[in-house]
C-alpha cells in the first residue's frame, strides 16, 4: 500500500465535494432529507471514529484510552475548547499506562 | 430607489445664500444641516450600493484579520495531526504533504486512521468523501454570496480553502464576499494548519517514549471534544454518535469486517438514523447549519 497514493486519493476526496457547489447550482435546492443527511454525517462519523478504536488501540490496557476519552469529554464539556481536553487526555492516558 | 435619491440630494453641495453664508434650504436661522452617516460613493461596486454598509467590499487585510483566530485555533489541532502521523509511521514530508493537499481536519484524521488500519484505497476514498460531503452544503452557501470578482478559476482556491471554521466566519460577515477577502481568510487558516502539522511532527520526536505512546489518544481526545461541542447544542447528536459507535464496534469486533468498510457502513447507518430523528422544526437547511456551527447565528446567511 502506497502512502503517497493514499494522500492523493484523500486530497481528491476532499476537494471534490468542496469544488462542486461553486460551479453547480442545483445544490442550492436539495431535498430536505439529503440536507439533513449531510448535516448529521460528521456526527455519525465521530461515533464510528471513537469506537472501537479507543479500546482497540491500547489493546492490553484498554482502560487507558477509555479514561483519556472520558477526561477529554469532561474537559470539553467544562471549558468548550480543544487544546485543554487534548492535554488533559494525554496526561490521563499516560498516567493510566504507567501506573496500572 | 427613493432612498438613494434622497441621500444623494442631501449630500450634494448645497447652494449658499450670498449674504448669510448659510444654506438657504434650512428654514430656521440656527438649524445645522442634517447629519447623516458618511456614505462611500465610489467603492468597489461603483455607485450601486447606496445603503450604509460597513462590510463594503472586504479587502485582503480584513480577511487576514478575520482569519487570525482560525489560524491560531488550527495550530494545536494540526500539531495533534502531526503527532498522530509520526505515531503511525509517516515521514515528515508525508505529514506536511497531507496538510498541504487536503486541508481538512476530520477528513485527514480519518484518512490517517484508515491508513494505520491498513484499509483499502477504495474504502479510504469513500470514507473521506462521505465525511467531507458537508462541504457541499457550506460551499453552496458561500458561493451564493461571492462578489462579482470571484468568477471562473478564482473559485478554485476559494473552494479548496472551504473549511467549517472559514464557513462560519464568512457566514457571519454581512455583505458580499470578495476574492481578496476570502484569500486572506483562508490563507491565514491554511498557514496555521500546515505550520502546526510540521511543528507537531517535530515536537513528537523529542517527547519521551511513554508520553509518545500516550499521545496516541490525541486523536480520540479531539473526536471526543468535537462530539461534546455538538452534543451541547443538539442533544440528539449523542444518540446518532452512540448508534454509529455501536454499529462500528459490532462490525469490527464481532463480524470481523475490514476497518474502512465497517466505518463507512456504520457512518451511513448513523446518518440515516440521525436524519430520521432530527427535528423538522425549521424548513430550510440554511438555519440548520447553526447546529454544525453553534457560533454562526446570523441572518447574514442569505
């Protein structure tokens, strides 16, 4: 598997949906269900990205990833930023990996 | 029409009375001429816009200023991306090329995740395409508000730089969006994203091994905080994300499906469920974008 090819493919898959609406006008009148699908898709993606990756990636110490994600979610709920949750989460995971 | 005629009449130099040096139009002796806001007459659009509009033909510099918070915000997220790239064994050149050519937060994180999971090229293409489909909607909203100077090939770089944050900032801005403004706005965000990737990768090389191993959680921490922001504004998001998480876990751990395809299927399942349960309260998707961008509450989105 060539990583460069993957990067180019990913770039193409990103640029395609971005460029179409600037030249095609039909997109401004989409069926309501299609609109809703587009809006809700990133949220659905987040769920599938989080699990089971969080648990599988730290395989023998599965609780470490889970703890990190829980800390990130709590900090994000509390502060609403992205930097603090990431730092807190790395610290919590590091703690779980070294101490348990 | 009526309004414009009135305004230009008042602003025309008034004839003076010879004896008093005072405009003869004013009836009272001490009345001063009415004060109106200064109206830019000869701007970008010639003399066609007669109403007072502070966002008149936004310039490159205004774009830069509006883009600085985005660039600063992208920097740490891009650092996280650089760290993740290093973590899964990409080179510095590959990581930076990723950010240079893609310029998409969630899409890049997904792509890297799928590369690490040894997904097939077709699964990667489809997954990244689907997660980026929302840009179609955002692009359509921006394209409808572009000024007359952004035509033909000039729309290509604008399209390339369309991200969630760029969309929310330009949606908040009243008036037309000019090509220089969009370039300034997107350029500074792009610079922050690419520079952050390189710095994150390099920082990763000096971290101790234990911290590096823990840094693998960065990507999940980012997903979790993005999800929490979403849940804060829209509680059904947790149901949608929960369903796709359960589906993906079942597909991978029990059905033993390859990661790329299970992701695509789980995302589709969650999406259809989400579109089905999403409240139907407001008609046109134009307002719905506030659910993606909680800070983009404006009527400016025409």
